[in-house]
């Protein structure tokens, strides 16, 4: 069962943005703009998954995979109207990410149509990054070549593990022996490749995790994401844990596995650039996800998808500057006054309702929130501190700045970076990132 949507204020039937968006605080047109396309279909639902996805049996009547591309194109048209009505000139799209679900359950031609809709509506930057997620058992050499021809530049495979019993616990259906093949097929098609891994599955040993990492690295892949398993309420795995059928790993076990991932990936030439992501070079980093972490604008197309438009450029530009750890009481440079700092909205969850609203000419948005300065500040710190580049100390409140020295002394923040004006996590700090955020924000 996917999580409930957030509470929020109603959205007008036409999807119109708040009036202030077109006023003096209008989003800067030079901010990067990304598009997320959600494909909510899966062949089976994995026991740990709480994403907004549906199998054919769960969908019932009125929600057709065959018609989904056309439905998504309707929302792209709506998005263009909403942004223009708000007084926001069209901006070229810098990144596109097709996620799910399993996007590659749709025919490659349908994914190509959706991408062409983005291209036709807003244009793609000459160096746009265009990614699709895929399960290893949902692609062929022909489909990957078709995606590359359509303009996709990158594919992210949900490998999760190379160990059969771990995959079985996760209820993943692919054969781990297929991983080298799909990586090779994608590269032959000219696509960059990322592999997604999960650690901390019940019953997974440290050696199992080592096997998965070494199998991924044996493909010479240039990007790896490694996420700790979180068992969400309402999933089948949560019920298994509650009944005592599965035992969750300890925090120490999770920490050992994270440290092992960082050790092996770093030794293989992949450097961390976000707490859960490693890349061989800066060019191999996922620019779409970086856009989320850096607070850029994006439109999310699809059931349950979220969108965001900011009101102000909130990140001081330029090289880090020397900033003392003890600073006078003053307002952070980037904190606005009373005006909202951005607006976020989200679509209805079920594909049938989503399609019905668009077909009748209405926005599929279910609710929205206008972020206050305090909320925007908290999010900026929470996301920015996770990046290797760290967070500009000028973004912190005086209380947050005063906490930096203690976090350096505790080994959670890098001392040299702090002296040059950045809050950068150490390896230990990455393991305790939530603690660092609490201290920097008093959240």
C-alpha cells in the first residue's frame, strides 16, 4: 500500500498557481527546470515497496497501460498552460527522469512519445540528461537502442542485490546473472548506466552485501546508488516483521554495510557526491536528483507525482568564503521576509482518477502547500547537507552556525571545510546525517 498523500490546501480545478508566483517574487527564469514522468505500473508488487505503483490486478477497470502515454501528454499540455498563465516564460528542460513503477513495462515507443511531448512543449537543453528506471528483466537490446534513438541518455537498473535469497526476501523477480548483460546492452546502445542497490534486507549477511557490491563493480559501472532498506508501514514486509517472520538488522549492521559500500566503491574509483550515491566522475552524477537536492524547479507528471516552483534564488553563488565558526546574531543571507519561498503540489494517486480528471479538462492536483521561510530553510539544510559539496554556512541561522564547532569536534563535520565556510559531512557524519540536521536547524 503506497503512503497517503500529504495534507494541503485545495488546488483550483485548472491547476492555477498562487497569485504571488506572477508577482514581484516570481521564480527566476534562469533557474534550472526538470520534468519527472511517473509510470505507475509493475508486473508484481515487491513486498517492501510503498511507492505509488499498481499491478494489473490492483488497477481494475478504467486505467489502461496502453493509454497512459496519451494521458501523460495531457498533463504536459496542462503544465505548459499553468506555467504560462502564471507569467513564467517557457524554459528549456535540463533533466528528465522517468520513474515508477517499472517504466520499461510500457513499450519503448510510448516512452519516446512522452519524451517527445516534453521536447515539443518546452525544448530540451543541448546537454539534457534523460534517464529512465528499468528492471533488469524488463529490457532487451532492441528496446534500449530505441530509447537511445528517442533521446534517452541514461538508464538506472534496479539491481538491489546479486544474492538470490536476498532478492527472494525482497520479492524481486529478476535473475541476478542478467545484470552484466543488461549493463552491456545499455552501453552498446550508447546509454550511461547506474545500478541501484539495497542493503539491510532481513537475512542479508555482510558477505552477501559484499557480493552485491563486487558484482556491481565487476560491470565497471560509472554510478551506484546504495540505499538502506526502510520497512514502511502497510507493506507486506512490515506485516512479516510484525508477525516475527522476518527480523530487521540492527543499526550497527546497517552502519557496517554503509562503510563497506563506501570503502569498496571508493577503492574502485567512484566517489560519493550525496550520502547514498557514488559516481566515477562529476559528469556521471545524476543531475536530475541533484536538481532536487539543490532546490531547482520541476514538474511531476503522473499519478501521485509532486511538483515544485521556487520563489527566490536561495543559494549564494560563487566559491566558498572564509566564515568564522562563531558569528554575530544576524539573519541568514538567503532567508526571505514574509513572502512564500515556494509552492509544492501533488497529484491524485490512483491512475484511474488521474486519467479521468485530465480527460474532463481538470487538473489532477490533489493538494498543495506554500512553503514559509522557516520551512524552506529547513528543507534547504536537510537536502544541502547531504551533498559532498556541503552547505554554505551563510544559509544557517546564528544558532545553527554556533552548532558547527561542536559538530566538528564530534567528528560529524569536516573541520577544514567548516573554516572555508562549508558544512561538509565526514564518513561518520553521513551515518548520522539526521543528527547533524537537527543540530544545524534545532528541528
